[in-house]
C-alpha cells in the first residue's frame, strides 16, 4: 500500500465514505451502491485533476498501480486520467502503464484503440504483449494474436507470470486451432 497517501474521505447524501486507495467503504464497511461509487469516483477524479490530491511524490510504478486499482474498482475515468496525464506525458514508453491502458481500453470495449495507443511500445513488457494479444483476439485477429502472445511467452521466464498469456493461447486455440497444428 502507499504509505505516502492518506485515505480520502468524502461526504455524499449526508454519509461519509472513505477511499483507501483500493476501494470505497462506509462506516459499516458495507457494499456501496454503484450510483454512490460512481459519484464518489467523479469527486475523486476532479480532486486529482484539480491537484487537490497531490500525487506528485509518487513514482510511475506507484501511479500505475493506482491506475490499475481504479480500473479494477470500475473507475475508468480516474485510471485513464492517471495513465494519460500523469505517467505517459512524462514517459510515453512506460510499458507497465501501457499494459494497464491496453487492458482498461479493452474493458471499455475499445480493443482497436487499445492497439493503436500501444503500438510500437510492446518491446519490453510481457504484460503488454499479453494484453495486446487479448485485444487482437477481441478483434478476431487470430494470427496476429498468436504471434504477439508468442513474444510474451518467449520473453517471460517466471511461470506464474505466464498464466494470463496461456489464457490468451487457450482463447486463440478455441477460435483458430489451425494456428497450433504442426504442418
């Protein structure tokens, strides 16, 4: 967790809610309604954009982890803002941030945009190769996905980090088994 950041507390409809940099909670630790989460996320994005919340002391890796947390918490606007305005403006080839961006755009149903925004930047990251391969699958680009996921598997040595890539391989095999048959 980020020791450098305090929890954020906002009030909405007369109740207080806390963002612990992973999720929103109320005083009873109850699951919040999506409409409440959406409103709180909008307030949080505005606070970040207006620099009311200072993220300048965070490294790109920490910012990318935050962006990933927001993506997983169904806060795509905050995630996109952090990646595009706080990370990629400083380091447009940050492969960790680009992999989260690619994954986020896929989650938003924009695989073509995911590929466009990450093209020519996949040289260093297994996660980015894998996410791009999944976006290619979304578009039915099976041969291209096969080649991209092959780069991910060839580059990564840690078996635990290959799990997502193997999930993409499974998807390709189901849709285009001919790509894995010996000639």
